[in-house]
């Protein structure tokens, strides 16, 4: 297995730009808020949905995020729609294994999600404006839009 982390060019540029010291964890909560707000300051189009946040116990899996604790998850409901439930994870995410385990738990519970792993991507690749134009982000957003269109009957 290849252990090198490979990112798409825009994602790599973002990673390089945010790798300038000091690291966020050394800034504390208040100090890290400003650079994080700056990264997300650009406009981003979003569809209107009913949403709720749930907490999923991450558990003690074998992945890099093992023992990470509970994870807050946003559930976007396209106004009572039904259909495919995608669970998208990114290759280079500390919680990737937990996301895939969550999809398996949903399957066991009878929900039958579609699990998708996007390679060459960092954490939050669908939400970070600097990596919005990458192939992975574009594909993931297009897939999410298609799922919503089908659920809303507008496909």
C-alpha cells in the first residue's frame, strides 16, 4: 500500500498555504478562529434543506481517528425526500475509517447508504472554498446535487 499522501493541485496549494507556522493547535481556540474564518470567507452556493445535527459515537476503531470521540454529523433532508443516502468520505481524513464504519452501521440498520470514498482529498474537501475547483470536490458536489434532484423529483 502506498503511504504517500497525494492531493489534487488546488488541495495541495491549500495544504501548503495553511502549513505556515504556527499550527492552529498552538493558537488556541480564539487565536485559530481568525485564520479559519478567513479560509471560509469566500462565497459558497448552498441549496436550502431541512437540516439536523446528530452525534455519532466514533468508537475505538482501527483507523487513524480511533478514539477520536463523538462526532457531530449534519443530516440534510431535502424536505422529506427519499432515495439514495450518500455517505462521502475523503481519503486523507483522520475520521475516514469512522465515516465508512458509520455507513456500515446504517446498512446494518436497514438504511442502505451508498458509501463513497474520494481519493486525493483533505478533510472537509467539499466545504473548503480553496479546493472547490478540484476534480474530487466538483464530482462530490455534482453527485450530491443529483441525489437531491432525484429526492425532490426534479431530476
